[in-house]
C-alpha cells in the first residue's frame, strides 16, 4: 500500500489492528494527549505498512520506544496512533572481529551493552534506566552523555540506518546494508530528528573495545568558579579523561554524598594507565580542591548512570529542565549566574565541561517555570527545553532560537512526510 490511496479512518483502524499487537492507549500519553490506538508491529515491514495506512487515512503517529525521553518535543498538534517499536529488538548482524553491529530500534541499552560486554566491546553510551531506554530512542532524540568528550557522540559511531517512511517503504543508508538511498546522509538526517522524518527501524554502529579498567575522580570545591576553572584546566591539559562534569551542591549530595561543588573526571583504559592518570589529574588541581574521592569500576558505572538521570529529557510535572550550549570557558560564569538567580529553586545543575553544555533543572509553580524558561532560553549560544509541565510548553518552541537551516528542514519534512503524519508539531519550528 502507498500513501496515495485514501482510506476511511474506520477502515484504517481495522487494517492497523492486523499489523500489530494492541496495547492500552493510556500507557502512551504524550503531554496529556492519549492516542486512539496503540500497536506494536513485530516486523519492519509491518511498521512501514502501518505508516502507509496512517498516511492514507490522515492519522497522526507518534513512534514510541521506552518512553523515557518523551519530555523532549513541542506539544503535539494531534495524536491518533502510538507506534511501539519495542518488539523490534533483534541484533541482526554482529561481527566482533570487525567491530560492527546492527541492532533494531527497540532493543534496550542494558541488553545491547550486555551482548557487547560478552565480547569485550561497548558503545560509549549511558542511560539512567538502561532496561527501559532503547537504542532507537537515543538515536531519535540525540540525547548525549558526557563520554562524548572522550569518544565522540553516538552519531559519530553510526555507520548505517534503516528507516520506515510514511509512503510505506523501508529506506536504508550507510554500511551493513543491501541497498542505499543516494543523495542524503541518512544517519545524520535522522539522528536527533525526533522521528519527524521516519520511524527508525535499525541502526548500525562501529563498536569500541571495552576499557580494561575505569575510575572516577571526584574533587570538591567551595565555589562554582573554582570547580569550573579546574575542569577547564583538565580539559586543556594533555591528560585524557573520557568525561568531565561539574555538579552543583544539591546534585553532588544526591549522587556522591559530597558537599560543595564537585568536579568529576572519568578515566578509562589499561589498569596501570588509569591509576596513573587519576593521580596526575588530582595533582593538576589539588591545590585548589578540598576533599577528593576515587570511585572503582563498579561505583564508576553507577555514578555516571546517576549523572545521566540529571541530563535526560524526562517529562516533569512541577519542574523544568533546560540544556544550554555554551563555550566551556564560560560555563563557570553561567553557573554563578544561575546560582544567583534561582537560589533554592535550583533543583539540579550539571556542567558538561567536555561538551560545553549546562543542564539546569528548576522547580516552581507553572507560572514561575514559564518565566524561568523565558530567561533561560536567552542564555548561552542555544537552549533546549528538555522537559516541563504542559502549561509551560503551551505556545512555545522548546527548541529555542531557530537555526539558519530551518528552510532546509522544512523542505526535508515536505519530502519525507508530506502529509505530516509523524510527530506533527513536535519537532523544531513545530514541523
């Protein structure tokens, strides 16, 4: 079936019921909206067919993975069908000797990491709830993690992708594929596009050898500018931490039971090299620091998973979370400004000094949060609202200031999804 054949909504619903197992629509609410139907197709072809049926009937679809990152996105204009891809969870290709893997979108990060670890390999990604977060969700939202400083972003590791399009076709691009779509860089096109151009079915990655050992050095400081300056010192040194973040006191207390501002540096590699690097990092900034703690392998994994929980696009009822992009050299100044402005309302602040990102979470009544977003979106070089109550998102573009490439993005949307059936209104500029 193609999207050019028109279908009555009732006929379309009957056809959709044949394409996937029905689920309770109440479990798929997005910003207060509940779909008419939720279904979980079990094959890529069924996903593509379901999209074609929806396009033919004018039904609006929101793809669904683990649901953990559903705080990201503008309020949906309409929501008819939730398309759950978690039944697509197979590893369809894995060549450990070639360091390549192809995994379907619905596979959880925990399951994927376990499979890779059995072969001494990894993808350098983090999730606060790895049993729930799916690989398709990470690719669609583009939510990163601090290890990007050491390994690059997940986008840099994608070598191929398969996507179901609203016209009922399966498009493939990149490596480990049978057929490529020419003319587009498919991997970059769909990474972070929030499923607005197609439903991600499979992503192919180059994987990395897992480190023999890892440690995390925690250094505490009295003031935000001291911790940010120390992070900058380590960032510009010849040492090579794979992640570098600064935690505001409330976060440091929750995650590491430490008072004051805390600088966390992650070291990975051979056992001896990691031990030496930790000592060299500590020596580089020890005159300015107070307490220091070194976390072993197990505690390092738990700590960075908890840090990720402060960065993700989780839906909120009484808080908002904003990601602000800024030069690493200016993050200290930004932190001091946020601390002065929001005081006790500052629920969380994490400075990803490696990537130049600040993650701010503030609490308050909806009217206060709306004012906070108005202030925060003007800070830094760009700002994105990762999660907020419906009242705060109403009438706003959560992606903040628009980039110059918006006309190109509009044309891409018109090309791939002319009926606007995918995530209608949720992506940047309400595409």
